[in-house]
């Protein structure tokens, strides 16, 4: 998070009833911060190091309800 100042929250979660999956919960300041995250060197490194470790990655973008 220190390398991506627009990242407000980052958590890795394991569902209680399905420890074969991981959920990653991330909150960004705005769409620009999310795009910066997608293009960050740390994400490129993660993709390289984690290649083949995951069957599928699903992204769901949400809008906060106030």
C-alpha cells in the first residue's frame, strides 16, 4: 500500500466454508487510483510470481453506498 497511495484498504480473506479459495478485498480512492494499481510494478511482479497458482481470478467492481 505504501507504493500505491490511492489504495485505502487491502485484505486477504479465506471463506470459512471453502478454504480452497481466497478473497482479496481492496478499496481505492477513485477509478484513477484503481487504474494506477492495475498498472503498478507490484502487480506486474505478482502476476509473474503467481503465474499458474490460481485457476481463475474474478474481479467485481463496486460503488460504495452512502
